[in-house]
C-alpha cells in the first residue's frame, strides 16, 4: 500500500492532503471535517485564514487542550 501511494504521489494523483479527505471527528465525537472536504496547510498549522484550525484533538486521543 505504501508503494502504491508513493507511485500515485509521483504521478501527481495523490497529495499529502488526500489523507484528510474524509469525515474527521474530534475526541468528543463532534464532526470537524465533513465528507469530501480536506484540511489545508493553513488548517494544520492554525495560520490566519484557516477554516478548520487545528485546535482540537483527533478521535481516539485521550485528554483535552488546556485553555489559553
């Protein structure tokens, strides 16, 4: 499977953001990203202009983000 993904990336048919093209829930069960949408680099880094800013914990991760 890894070799298939590497070949697809070299062919330009798979990007690093494709792994985020599915519904994503936070660790409390809230849907963060709906089907068909993708996270962007701005989202992953929490940069200005992000739409799904990374200020949540992914499903399966125990804990909570401390308040600022």
